[in-house]
C-alpha cells in the first residue's frame, strides 16, 4: 500500500474539516436568511392588511365601489402586493391580479379557514391561479362581532428568491474566500508542523548512511524538540560506537589480510561470511565475488567441502591434511571449529588453511637427499669393504692384484671425497644464501671465465675436447669471483664428461637487454624435455648408470643453481637429445640487484 506524506494527511484533514464546517454553516445561514425574509414579508403583509382592514370592512358592507377598488389596485401595484377579498362563503369578490369570475371557492384555503376562525392565517404554497409560489396572510373583517369577510394579502416567493440569490452568492463568495484563506493557512500550518519532521527524516537518513556529523535543529515545539534532542544524543553515541566498530573492523581486516594462513568463515547454511586474501589465493577464487555465496558455488574441491561439513557438525575442533587439485598440486593442513553464540546456538564454522606444499616438498627433497646420499656413500663403501676383505683373504700376497685393487680403492676414496666436498660446498652456499654475507665486487666476466677454462683444460685434453671462448671483454657483473668461477668449472666439467671425444665446447659471454649471459654449449647426448626441469636437483641423474660410470657426485648442477641464486641470476638449460645442451647464466644489471 502506497504511504502518504504526513503534510498531506494533515492538510487533507484540515480541508475536510473546513468543508464539513462551512457547508452546513452556509446552508444554515441561507436557510435562516430565507426564513427571516419570509417572516419579514409575512409581518409586512400582515401590517398592510391591518391598515386596509377597516376600508375592506366598509367595502364588504357597502358593496363594490369603483373608487375603492381603484385605490386597492393602485396600492397593490405600488407595494408589489396582491390583494384579495373573500366572503365568508369562500366567494372571491375582489382580486388585484386575477378576474374574480374565474376564481374558484377559497373557503378551503388554509389561510382563509384560519381567518374565518377569527385568527390571522398564513400559508406558503403554490397559487392555482398564478401558478407560482406565494406567501399568504389573511385577516378577518368584522361588522361588530360578526365576520363579514376575509382580507388576504400575498406576495410571490420569486421576488424573495431573487433577493435570496444575491444573498446566497455573497455568502458563497465569502465562504470560498474564507475557505481559500483557511486552506492556505492550513497548508502553512501543515508545513510548519511537518518541517521539523522532515528535518528529522533527512538527518535520520544521514545517520543511516553513517554520517553523524550533522545535528537536527531543535524546533520550538516541545514534544518534537524532545524527540530531536534524543536523536541528537543517539547520533553522538552512534558515531562513537561506529568509529569503534570501524576501527575494530579495520584491525580485523588488516589482521586477516596479513595472515599467511588462509581463513574461511561460513554460516550454518554454508554461506561464506568472510574469506581473506591468503585463502582466496590458495583456492584460486575471487574473495569479493565469493562473499555471501554458498561454498559449493565457489569451492570445487570435494575433500575441502567434506571437511567444512564435518567442521559444522563436529563438537570438537578437527584437523586434516587435504590435497588441493589445482593446476599445481597443493598440500593444505586444515583446522576447523564451530562458532557458537552466547546462547550456545550454532552460528557457523571457521576453517583455517595452512599451505604446507613447500614444507611437503622440502620433506620430500630431504628424504630423497638422505636416500641419495646414503646410496651414493654406500656404493663406494661397499666396494671398498669388498676389496679390503679380498685383500685380507690373501689377495695382498699377489702384488699385481693388490695394486689393481688399491688403484680401484683409491678411485672410490676420491669419489667419496668429492661427494663429501660437494655436500660441504652446497651446505656452505645454503648458509651464505640465508645469511646474505657473500662479498660481491664488480669485475669483468672475461677474466673469471678464462680462469675457469684454464682449470678445466687438463681434463678436456684427455678427451681431445677443444674449449672455445667468445666473450665481450667489456661485460661486467656484480659477483663473487670464487663462487662464479666454481659455477663455471662445474658447468665445464659437466660438459666435458658428457661430450664425445674430439668435440668442441663453446663458451660465450654476451650482453642482451642490459643483461649479461654466460653460456656453455656442448655437443653431447643432450637431455630429454621431461628431465630438463629436474637436472638442477641434488643427485638427480638422467642416466644413473652412465653418470656413475663417468664419475661425479651428482651435485654439480645443484651447486650452480645455488651460486646463481646468490648472484640474483638465473640458470637455464636448452637441450635437444642427440645434439647437445646449452647451460646459461643470466645476470641482471647491477642496479637491479638489491
């Protein structure tokens, strides 16, 4: 139903009140005026009849007289009055407006009957002869005690109506003017009454929008002024509480936004109440669009949905490890607990998601590392143990066999030393990466590369492999020469091992888009695409049998990766099976290194 404004309600009631008062009043005034004029005419007609009574009595006694009838006729014309003389029998013997011969018996007329009874008769009725409404006044005429006839005076009502029409017009005009003035006054009063209410409405709307600075003007009406003062006090209290709530909300949002853990709050109907950025990133959803929606509409991970339902129904907090099948598999440690209100009724549940993918990955790497180290150490130790036992069983008495066994044992010892040395180097690099205490200097790349080539030339000549350098001598990078040299030696050593004899290894130093690139290209067996992402992992080997045959610890490329990270550089590999591999170090400009 459409609601009306208070001003129009008050105004409408005022208008109705004015109409209800003016219409009966006007009608009563017209009625009273009409009655007053009727009474006045009756009095006038009676007075004139009394003045004529003696002459009419003489007329009735002496009979018709032309002089007297002429005077009656003249008087009637002057006074606009009708004069009729009736005998007691009801026979009309004189009338100023009609021929007496055509007039009927008047003994039944009410005013005549009253006059014949000795009273003054009056009547307001329609004339049968003149066919118009008339006011009649009849008085008896005497001859001594006897009534000899009746004198009746009359006047048409139309004259009164014409007079009354003017009076009514004036009354109506006055009523309209009074009504218009009263309506304008009512409108003014209505607006004056409702203006404070409009001010209250506008300011209350501002309060609802969170704008508490303004105040409502206090009107001069005591009742409304009391309401306004209360509202102004409420506004001050609301502003204080609103500021407190906003501060608490901002603090809560700041805490939620800065949380590393994902937080998801849902109500009892599984609608999302709150979700922080960490949770949105973890689940791959838009936090703003997720607000208020069902979790089933937003989250597509069945294990997590089941966990949320369990959190809503479980009396105690629950915990579970969940695998999220996103484009990259993620491991999440989920904690869920119900939310209860002050009456211990269920409101919803809170689920905290902790991304343990990196931790899981590190655990896997640690496990693989321990397994690989154990395996790498066990193989030479087992070999050494076997040869030692063989020597103890008598092979030491056979000089040629003993020397061969000792030579093999020496190689295994060197291999063990290499593995342990690389592990120590890798551990030192990791500590240096954490502590950030590696000293860096700006040096030409050419000199560092040249020293690494000279170090590896001996083992390259054993396979008749040529090391060719093509370098931009002006290229400089911010580096630690010892670590950069170690990385290059590992890359060259790896290239020499997997290159065929009498081949060429190319070393280039170029500058591209302000970056300095050091590339080592061999012409060996190459690396299949599925292995290229993992070659920098510890102890990862594409071909384990061939790698062990060629020697090495399996940590060389991992050491290169860590050294590159210390220099804020990147190491990449491009390889085609059967055509060789290219390992590149990409150094950013010194200004970009923080």
